[in-house]
C-alpha cells in the first residue's frame, strides 16, 4: 500500500505538466486542483502563500487564467537526509550519499572549524526516521537531536519521510550485518525494490515520527497485513527497533507532573509493542507552540541504543537473560500459571531454543530428568514469604530442603522435585 501511495505522490508532481496537453475546461480545473495540492503537499510558508494566490487567480475569467504565471514551487524532496552542518546546503537524497559525506575528511574538518562535536567513525550507526513536515516547518528540535546524538557517540542517519514510507525506507534503503550474511547464505531474500547503491548498513533503527513502521498514519486496509510485513522486515534486519520522540500533544510541565496521557500513551507504548519495537523513550514535549527536547532524555536514548547495540555484538553465551513468570496472587500456587497455556512445557521449549542459539542454559537441556514442572516448583519455593524475608543467601538451601522432602514422599511438596537433582538440570 505504501508503494501505491508513494507512486500517487509522484504522480502529483508530474500530473499538472501532463494535463497541459489535454484540451478542455474540465482538464484545466483538474490541473488547477493538482497544482494546488502540489503547493500544499510541499508545505512551508512560501508555498502556502503561492497556493492561496493560485486559488485566487483561478477564479478569474478564462482569458486571464490562460495568461496566468504560476508562482515558483519550493520543492523539498519526499525523502531526504539532514545534518546541522548541512543547513545551508541541499538535502542529500540517499543514505549512501549521506554516509559518504558524513565520514569524509572534509566533513570532519568542517566540524572542527565550527567546533561541532562529531561521533568517531567507528561509532554505532543508527537510522533515525524523522517527520518531513517538521523539516519543512523548520522545527529546531530535529537538529538538536542530531547534535546531541553526535556528541554522545552515535552516528545518526537522519532520514525524513512523509509518514507512509517508513517500512519502504527500511526495506529499500537500509540493511544490517545480519541481513547481509543471511542473504549471502541464502537464508533470506531481498525485495526487488532494494537499492544496493543507495543503501547503508546500520546497527539500529529509531522511529520518531509517531506512526507505525508499516502503514503510516492511516494503518492498513488489510487485516493482519501490518503484523506480517513488520515481522519479516525486523526479523531480516535483526537490529534493535526503538520508538522515541517528543510528545506532540502535551507540554513538558504537564508531562513531568502527570506522565504520558491518553492518545500519546497509545502512540508511544501500545502501538510500538504491536509493531515489534523493543524500547520506547520520551524525548520532550511542547513549549508554547514549539517542540523542545529534554537533554537528559536524549542522553537516555543514546545510552540505551549503545547498550542494545553492544548486547547485539555480545556472543550469546555471554548474555544474561531473565525469564519472568506470572505469580499473582502470591503464596496461593499461582506461580507459572496462565489461562489455557502450558507454562512448564513453554519453559522447556524456550530453554531448548536458547541452547540451540548458543546461550548458556547450564545442564538443563542435556539432563533427561530436567523438566519445566520442576523449574516452576522451585520458583514457587523461592516465592514463599519466609524464603524471601530470609534473603538470597538461604534460597538455595530452601530449594534443597524441599527436594529432600519430596524424595521421602512428602505429599505437601511437588513430586517432580523428587527426580535426581530435583529435575532442575
């Protein structure tokens, strides 16, 4: 759908030019409408003034309309890349050309001359999806975000889009080390729309536009489509996908006193979770009619991005993972329960999958006596008030005591703990 919308927007650019060769009054009216929409779509103060002038002039008599000279259209590309050091230059229209400029010696020389702190060339490269309307309306927070990320050791790849092209940008103009290796090994294939000469390899993707990765502001007209497309895209890229941005419906004081409210919580937390995002960070909010960032929140974003990237580069055997199970209300046997779900078997499958992918799960997978039932029984022991109040140093002894009681046939203890080693692996 996004490809169709993108094609429609491109037609709006050339439609009026083609329609001048079509005779008739109605074609002229259609041309006027397309011209009007073209000014509106480009946005910006001067284009809005020109649009209103065009509408006014189109109401004149036919003879005057035929000699009408259109105001010059100020064009901002549908997709482009920005940087504080390029504010007086043209937008770069591909991530590859941006990275060529960003990593060049002349750019580092320019930064040194202007005392602009740049991230080192080996720093993590993070694609930042920005809202094109905010670029056109010259929202200062965009350049502040890039400046702070550079100073904190992250190389941003800031791509502005209309909102509907988010997943097509990730699909066609971004790649990752994992995706490159998967394609080489034949484990996945790229779409025909992928543009190798314009794409760059990134370590993470941050979406700041406030719309889902797939479907944009309008979502999708096909039920379930967003989930499937987003799942494949993020699985192939296999990099952290984070949703972060300023609150556009709340002031900073209101946010600090009341937290994230209403629709903003849906945009920042609910939808990103469905989209496949692994983290969300509020960056700021409104100050009057301007969007402003809170520096501490940008530091939090960059810190989390760097830690996520570092985790991705850590061998699986050295990663530490916590598995949380449901256990409410406490001390009534609710640990590891879930409606219509087999939690013990799910635990077994999860640990086996982790073992297959190189994680250290101890002897659980290799021990034929180990079971998810035993893990749940041991966790139930650790959740008892007396065990918790005694502290962590006594927890192993508490489990061992239950195992001993199970072995002598104590019916008040889960029988699964009577297995060798308690069935814990």
